[in-house]
């Protein structure tokens, strides 16, 4: 009886190899990443990102976590992936590559190392003796720059014009923390109201310079004070959850201060509030993103208070010199035609939105280059340490 059973197994395997018997199919489903999602890149070197760099521009890479669900387990199968560039994509493709060491009991999760770029189509397939049993894909997916945005109305959707993303491929996206899902970042942005924002203008300038997709997670709240973002408050919890959900990101973009001017908060209190917010979030996120702080104290249609505006500006000056914080733009220079009048939403006008976006791009580009310059001395110190050893 045992010999007959062994012979039967051998014959089935032999016919599978010849394609005479179809193996049981496996339904493959990709749960993560989501369509239009951008994963934060690593390894970007600004000084080596120019067009004639030997071997090509150093734009970095991303570790993209892939979560796959399977309808049934089939022993002895092999899983492979490949990465295809969609139309107008940045980056490089990857041909079919084995996912070694996968133990698929109903599914698996693995990180895939992708070149910075996109949009990409990621495909996963399951094979047995060269025969495809199941296949799934997700698109579009990008590896690029991700920013978490917080603050009050000038960061939220309270400006005059609904600005659109200019890239035909839609490689600038925003995350809706409530659905949750990613989509092209036309105004109105998810989470922050029905008006216009400064962020599409910023990203329209940035995209062709950084040459990777851009993702934004904006949780700014109109009228919020720095106190309302302190640990234990509802806005802090939203910010913490947004950061955990999206994973790694380049920086927090903070545009806030007008409510603290109205409340006549001292420079010391404002400084300590921001330090406390950042310190607690580092503990929750388990990494230390840079905070870029805008000087945002001017609200010409609501108040005229140069003294208390100056106090919050002084606090931001102090924070710019504090580890973990860096200069964002000084959008207080945008007066006059850059601000909407009483018949508008009384924040940035259309031209003001564009100019504020340009200023934010300049601050981020400076930060990307600064991080490159800071990395060089660290590399030199590591080399010196190795030489001593």
C-alpha cells in the first residue's frame, strides 16, 4: 500500500512538471502598501544627485513593507516580486526576484528594497515548479519624500484658492487619516477643511527638483494654540497617531503661532510647549524627525499686535537654535496682496499661497542639503575610528 501511494505522489509531481496537471490555485492579495502611497526614502545624497554623477544620481532607496494575504497554504511554493515603472516614472525597475525564506501560513510580510522613484507597480506571484499558482499587484506606489504637517489655520484649509497638483501623473499625494487612504493632493486637502492650502504650491515646485514622489499628512487645526498640541490633548493624540500610521517621514512642518499671539503667551511658555510636544512624540515614534518651524504670527485682518507677535517670533528664534528644530520660512514677510481681505477667508490670497509654498520649498531644500553636509563629518569620524582600531 505504501509503495502504491509513493508511486502516485511521484506521478502527480511528474505530471505537474510537464504541465499535464494544474496545481491548486492560490489567491494572492496585497494588503500593504496602498494605492498612491509614498514610502520615505533613505540614502539620498544631495551633493551626488546631479545628472552626471558616476553611476547615476544618488537619489536613495526605500524599504517598502509588503503585506500579503493568501487564500490557502501550499507547501513547496516559491514567491517572487518585480517592480515596474509606470508612465513618466522616476527610478529603476526590478525584474522577477525570489523572496527567500518565506513561510506562508495564510500570508506574510516582508520589506522590499526599492530604488527611490515612482510611480511603480509592484507584482507578487506564487509558483510551484515554474507554474504560476497565483498573482497580485498594487499601483501606484512611490518611494520619495513624506512630510507630517501640523499647526493652525495658515497650515490648514483656510486660504482663498483651491490649488491643484500640476504633475499629470499625480505624484504628489495626501493621506486621509480617517478613511484611511492616499489620493492626489488637490485642494481641498483631507483632514483640514474645505478651503485652499499652501502645500500643492510647495510640492509643485519641489517635485521636479527632488525627482521622487511626495506624500503629505496634514493634521493642522484652525485656531489651535500650542497648548492644545501638548501631550495628553486630543490634537497631540491625532498627531501621534498620524505619525505612527505613516511610519518614517522626512520632517514635521509646523506653521502655528497666531493663537499664542492672541493669548499673549510668553516666549518661555511657547518654547517649552514645543520642546515638550517634540520630546514626547520622539518617544512614541521611536525616531527623531526634524521639526521645521515657520514664523507665523501675522494675521492682519484679525489683530495688529507687533509686541506679542515679536514675543512668539523670539520664541521661534530660540527653537531654531535648539536640537531637533530647524528654520522653516518666515511667512510673516508676506503682507499686503499676499493676504485675503474681509470678503475672503482672511488668510493667504492666491498669490500669497504660491509665495508661501515657494518659501517652504526653499526651507526644505536647504534642510535636505544640510543633512547631506552633516552626514559627511559623521562618515569621516567613522573612518577615523576604524583607522585607530
